[in-house]
C-alpha cells in the first residue's frame, strides 16, 4: 500500500510539473488509478482483519 501511496503522489506531482496537456491528463489518470487500487486494497484488508 505504501508503494501505491507513493505512486499516487508521484503522478500527482508530475501532472503539476508538466506543461504538456496530454502528459498532464495521463499523469492525472495514473494518479486516479493508483488511488482506486489503494482504496480497494484498504477495503480488502479491513474485511480480512474483521473476519479474524
């Protein structure tokens, strides 16, 4: 999960630094995907820990 958080931060920062609109959009999309994966992993971990 720490890697996903780092990926989200990296892609967000890269989107802010680029002046190329296509790259900006791509980095934002990657940041959003990293955030979704992180959310799913957290929900899974919560579900598993509540079952034990």
